[in-house]
C-alpha cells in the first residue's frame, strides 16, 4: 500500500516536472501533454483488460498522436523509462537503443534496454489495436494506409460504422479502397438481411465474404438464401480453380528444391558415376556459408545472400576437390567402397560442424524482399521466398546446360564419360577433367545450400534430409541426363503435393517411393535413358 | 519359568545389541573408507551426435554444471560427484546399450538422460533389470510409471490440457487443428486432446483437424494452406502443435510467409522453447504461444541466478535456458536431497526417500515428488516476442501434480501409480483393485492403438 502511494507521489511529481519544463510553451500544449501522459500512464498496468480500456480511451481522446502511439504499442516499441517517461524505440538491435519521446517526438539519443520497460500486449489486444488503427486510418491521406484499413474492415463493420462508410465510399478516389469498402459495407448489409449486399459480393473470393454468404444461405428469408446460395456456388467454382493453381505452384516449388538438391548429384553421380554420399553435406556447407556471410555483413542480409552465391559455390567446390583428391580417386571403379568412404566423410563433416560451430541450428535471416507473398487475388497468393528459389533453380539448370553443351569443359566431360581411354588418347587430361567435374557438381550442391538456407533449418542435419531425395530424383530421371533430373524433380514435386491433401504427408511420401520402385522395375534406366554404347556398360 | 525368562531376556538383548553395534560400527567404517575413496558417479545419457544432439547437448552441459556446483558446495555426503558421460548418438537401440554400460560397468548411482519417448522406452527394461535410477527431463505423453524412472518433465495434464483450457476459456477458440510429428508423443497427446475436446467441451468432429508429418518435414506449403482454409470458416481457430525439433523452423517460416498472423490463428506449441527459437527470426512470429512449466523470462531471483550461472558456465552471452534444463535442475536437486535424507546413494533407499521430497523450482515455487514418480509443476503460457523470448500471459494459480495415467482415455482412466509401500505398483487398477501388471498396460496400449 505504501509502495503504491509513493509510486503515485512519484507520478504526481514527474507530472509537475513535465508541466513546469514546458511552462514557456503555450498553455494548451501543456494541458494536452498532461492529458496525454495520463492516457499513456493508463497503459502501464498489469491486467490486459485494463490495457484494453486504456486503448479505447486513447482512441476516443482525439489526440493527433493517438495513431502513432497505438501503432508503436502494436509493434512493441512503446516503452516506459525508469523515470516514468514514455518513449518510442526507433531500433531495437543490440543493447542500446535509439529512442524518441512519445509525447514530443524529439529524439532522446540512445538508452540501455535495461532502463526500458516494454508495455506488453497479448493477441486480443493486438486484434483490438489493429481494428482501432483501421478505423483511424480510414480518414488517412495516405492511400496505402487506407487500403490496409479497408481490407481490415471486411466483416468488422457494425451499425455505427455503416453510416459514415457509405459517405466515405462516395468520396473515395482510389478504386481499390472504394471496392474494399463497398464489400465491407455489403457484408454488413448481408448480415442485416438486405438482398442488395448479396449482389455486390457476387464473385468475391475473400474468406469473410464466404462466411457471410454461407450464413445468409441458411437464413429464413428464402429470397436472400437462394441468392446467397447461387453466389456461393459460383465462388466455390472459382475457388476450386485457384486451389488447383495453388497446388501446382506448391508442386513446382517443392520440385525446384528437389532439382536444386539433385542437380549437383546428377553431375557427380550421373555423369561421373561416383556415388557421393557426402553430397548432402556439401549442400549443408553452402547453407553455412550463407550464415557466415550474414555474420560478416551484419545488417545487410540481402547483400550477404547475393554474395553467398559465389562464396557457397567456391566453398563447396573446394571441399569437393579435397574429397575427390583425398579419397575418391583411389577408389575408382569400386562403387561399394566409394559409397562407404563417402558416407564416412558425410558423418565426419556433420560432426565437424557440430563441434566447431554448434550442434544448434543457426539463424539465417530472410531479406525483406524475399519475405511475404505476392497476392494474386483473395484466394491465391504465392510465397516470395519459394518463387525466388524456383527461379534460382531454373537459372542454375540453364547455366549448367550451357556449360555442358557449349564449353570446352563440357565437351571434355562428355568425352571422358563416354569413353575414357579414347578421350585420353585424343589428348584430354582425364584426371584434370575428373577434378573439374567433381568440383562443378559439388559447387552446384553449395548453391543448393544457399537457396535452402532460405527455406529450412541451417543445422548439421540439413544435408541428411536431402540425400535420399536427391538420389531418388537422379535415378528416376535417368542417370547421366540433366533434362531427366529437371523433369523428374518437378514431376515428383507436383505428384507429392497433389497427393498430400488427401493422403497426408507421411503416406504421400510412401506412395511416391512405391511409385518410383515400380517405375524402376519397368524402366530401369529412368525417364530419359542415356543412349549410345557407353551407357550399356 | 517366567522369572528365568525375564532374567535371561535382557541379557540376550544386551548381547545382541552389542554385537549389532559392533557390526554397525565396522560396517560404517568400511563404508566410510569406501566413500572417501570413491566419488559418487552420475551417469549422463544424452545424445551428443546425430539428430537429437541439437536438443540434448545442452542438457548434458546442464547436468555437468549442476555437478560442478554441487562439488563446489562440498559434494554430497562428504563425497565428490563425478560425471560419466556417454553418447548414444540419437540411436534408440544404442541408448539401451549405453544405459547397460553405465549401470553394469561404470556402476553409476544415478542416470540423467533421454529426450525422445522412444529412447526412454528402449532404456526402460535395462534400468528396471539392473535396478538403476533414471531422471527423465522432457515433457512426454504419460501412460507410464516405472519403479526406476522419475519423470521431471510434464505429463499431458501439466501442459496440453491446461493449454487447451486457456485457449477455450481465455481466447475463445472454437476450432482446433492438431498438427504433429508422426511418432508416439504427438499421437498419444492428440488422442488425449481429441477425447478431452469432444467429451469435456463438446467440440464437434468437423471442428477438429488432425495432421501428422514425418520427422524433419520441411515442405509445409500444403499443410499451412490447409490450416489457413480451416481457419477461414468464421470460427476462431487455433493450431495445437506437437511438431518436434527441426521441422518447426520451416513450419513457422511458411506460416509467416503465407501471412498467417498470431492474432488470426494462434499456434500453441508444446515442443518449441527458447532453444528452438534461436534458429528462427521471431519477428513475424510475435504472439504465437507455447505452453511450458518454465520460461527463461520467469521473473524470480532463483531464475536469474540460474541464467547467470549458465552464461558463466557456457561462456556464451547469448546462451538461453529452457524447460527441460529446469527439469534437470529440479531432478538433480531432488536426487541430492533424497541422498542426503537416506544417508546413502543406495538405489532402493533413495527411491523410498525421494517420494515427498520438495525442492524449489525456478519459477518461485516448490516441486514435490509424488508417489507416482511425477512431480508438481506450475503451467505457464507464453507469447513469442521479437527477441526470441516468451512473455508469460497466463499461469495456473497453483502447481499441478503430474498424472501418469490420463483421465480422458478409456483403459487408462482407471489406473493409478503409487510406489509407496504397501502398494508399490505402477498401474494399479482401482476398479478391480489389483495391480494390473502387464495386462492393464497392454489394454491401455491397445486402446491407444485403436
């Protein structure tokens, strides 16, 4: 009790300090700030429901700074200092954070995070804040804000908001915002039983629209119910098409990951005939290179990621050369020994990463321009990181095709694989070609690692998860054929994603494996078998 | 006759007593010599390589730190403690072999170890056969109580059930997606939760979605999109995640990329702690939930001491603590207390002494060992923050005692475990009043397998 009292006293004291400090400014500002501080002080309580009421009070205060406060509260940046002031944290990296005064917006320099107390919120408050900000933003001069606000209002319009909304729609200049607001109003109309709303909502794919229409379809008013049913069936039709497109995208994306992981193997195993069980660990090294790059270039994840592409290639290629020179060259023509030796190498590399770096996963940051998704319509949006990986896989594939078809190295590789003795007698240095080919295959595995670091864990086990899939793709596609790897990877990805919704992830994987086993029985040399005499051997 | 007897009796007693005393003194002195020479051996059975190394390595370090602290404080019974570390390499049969090695060759006095349920099931027969002590620190699916195992992690009623009640009562969730990795813990937990949701809260079949994925699953596009559609039907929806280990990072990444926000569809996880979040950029995950019995953000002096000691021990400023570490902290202190109480490290004596022992936990309360070899724990719900920590938004008013046999499964609800004399039974059937032995456990398992 006494503590509470002294806290109150302290507050009063501080209040008077703020008031006197600003005595020279006009009297209205002074009164405003005192009121504002009171509003913010109300937020600094333990109970979430009391915070909710404080948020409402801020919203109704008509203070121009209200939106900024609510936004920084939502972002967790509204904090209280030890001496009872409220500040907005501008950047929360590191130990000392630059802050600005929440009342005056004046920068206050850096403060230690130990001296700051965040005003915590939970999910209910987050929802309340977003709705509150949406209502404020309806009147914002910024089009982007109005757009976000309008989509937020779908299904949230009540009687109070309906009246000003129709007026706002009439005055709105941006077509997108007007469309959204009309939909929001129409949902309200449908919910209150007006037929007009159903007509407006026809064709919209937004989930809130569907919820409103399904409710209307069960209503007692048969005219509305019929209209809603009709609108719903056309929406369902449209949704099915979108769902199909989405599955196709998922399949292509999974396929591109498989292609990336397998394409390096298609060179070392497919072209050279070396069973390299450490292929997965070369992928892992590529991913760790990305992590290391980001450590070297803090604050620039995007640049680091782009630089990791050559770096990851180089690291994996060098390790590949070491493996080839150190082990594989001595085991030429002995596949079983190669398999065992490279499996050993894979375990060594894994444990090396565990001991040297950490057994724990490393955080690889996804740059801003790769996060989120590209919204096509209300029912279909494509995730950006996967789109980049899909594009990257195609570029890598194209580059490899060029190297194999158009360069001297490619020519030599093809010559050596088709007939080693003949190639050597023509003056090709087969050993050098072996090294270069293995380095190329390993380097591509490193590239796969750079891409995978954006999709999955960067940890010691990363490679293990992809080695089986990689062999599967190469064998299915036809050993020694790059096109086969591309087609096999993409089609396995699509088959997997089509099966997954009704079979479940576990069963889908099993079905794909069984399918491949049966397929290999029928066509042992895969989709695109290698032609010519060399392939017979 | 009677007088004679009366005369002889005290004498015999006296003689007996002297003999006994002499024996006791001799015994004690030989024991004392042995004690001075030998340190107390503490076995640590955690994977340091392979897939589970990510989670288990820190637990090995935790036990080593606790041993070091105990030794600095003068050891136990005047003896020093010595850690015996083995590496079962995330290989379940190897767990059994290593446990045998610890008990038969190294003759350790106690084992701290295991993470996955399947590894615990592998070790169980060995520990029972060789009469060892095993402290198991991870939340698990329940349906087990062994004479030789002490479960310091949460049983389902100490994590899953309170978490679901929080979602229903405090958040107002009406629709549940139960998503998990395909193995024994998620399957059993989800069965319990499904029964609980339907029977206790009248949730309809169509409002429960259940999905399993393989270990290390990395392509979550389809499942996340399914969850999104599941949540778009107009009822407040939440995801209950029993996804294990590595698979969580791609899952959460996909969630944020597909724009599923915690305010729309919160995900409450039972296997995601501070440790797992170190591999994720938590910015987009703010507001997703986890249910544990301990969070690093717990605001108590004991916890701050523990964190400081841990940071000193690891030499890593950014080192995090998590729930299973606290479980080892509690388990280790309980064992030490029981050894002190029994005056010996003898397994049978410690087993009897430990029941009822209460030691402080890190969240400002006490953990007590119950007769069913489970402990009392508070249940905390935390929301993910952008710094990778959890903000505690709710907690049970008092601690909850672990229940070995779930009350929500047929076949299991009639069983209780009590390792005190005279019952000494891990699966006592209260309906037919007998210690069920293998039949009751089999029935429960058969019911699970349905």
